[in-house]
């Protein structure tokens, strides 16, 4: 549906770009001519993904560490500025909220909220100093505005990212920097599904509970991301686009159904998930 040079010449950083949604969006960007920069905590994952992304530039970085973020951005800018940023890195797992330790809470908020802000503000400062035009796209969730049981740290963090997106869209829009967000419904990826829908019947329920009765196809999310990163969406600013088959309209709180499908034994068998 797109011209093959839609993103030609654009240099885009995708956080958590070595796997999951970051990898699938990166493939779409690369196919349309973008030069990819990917970061994450595991070098082997990044280096395995790089060939799929047109030989993407790789940076090992834990975005929860502001000093590490600054070091990474300095290294990236030494070879030229970025044209876009995709805030994809995230951490999430289902849990009864009363069982969460402060470490579990911080593990999610550190990536989803603080890490996203560190990278966004670091890029933004450089773009504004250089007078560059740029685009930021953040991956949030529909429960950023509805809330959801059993994923409270994620809901808190994603709500903060949505607020950041809308706030900076106003503050920076007039200086050439657009910020938007995508709120995906169920788009199955191996790592996320292990942590969020650990039982087969839960996965089936999660994927089919929207009015369209199916999970999203990876290309559908990639197409939306490519559009929002392209100049064709130049008048879209401060928007959060939901792509979930109508799921949240049918039943707000994406993980509310979990409580009806997990026994005490199921909860006891779970261990807090680790993000990638």
C-alpha cells in the first residue's frame, strides 16, 4: 500500500528493536527505505535481528539508566542526527496487585515510563538545539486511559507516556517535532504471551474477545507505524491511534478477564516476568 521509498533517508531509533513488536515494525520501516538503529539490553538478540533490518546499527543500552541513554545518544549523533524515535521497549506481566513488591513496580515503571522519557527528552534536546524536524512514536495500550486490573504498573506507566505524548506534542509541535502513539490490541509475540496469557484458553480468549473475533496481524500494526512515521501523516500530532479490532470499546480494561480464568494455584505457579 506504500511507495517503496516512503521512509527513504530517514534514520529511526527503535527501542527494544531486537524482538517482538519492535522487530516487526522495524522490518516495515526497513522495507520502505529507513535506516534503522536498534537498542536493547541483550547484544545477541540485537545482532541476530540486525540483518533482518537492513544491517541495523546496534546499541546495547538499558534505558532505565539515564547515563547509559546519554552515552548511547552521543554515539548515535556522532554519525548524524536521528529523524525518528519509536518508544517500543516495555516490561509487563500479570499479577495480583497486592502481591507486587516495590522492585516489581519499579521494574515496569523504570522501562515503560522513565526509560521512555529519558530517550525522548534526550533526542528532543538534540533536535531542538540543531533545529531538526523529527517524529516520535510511542507504543502504549488502550488501558492507558481506562486502566486495567492485574497489570497496574503497566497501566500507570503507559498512562504517563500518553500524557507525555500529548504534552510534548503541544510544546514541541511548533518547533518541528511531532509526537504520536499507537495503542495496540492483541498482536501475539512469543515473549509477551508467555508473561501475559500463560494458559492456552486465556490466549484464545484474549485474541478473540474483540468485535472482529481475531488477533491483529503483524503487518497491520507495521503499516500503521510506517504511516505515522512518514511525511504523509505530517498533520497528525498528539494523537493516540487505537488498533485493537474494537476491543476496548467492547470491554474496557484489557486484562480484566484474567481474574475469571486464574485459580489460586495458577497464580501461585506464576513468577514475575522479565522484560526483554
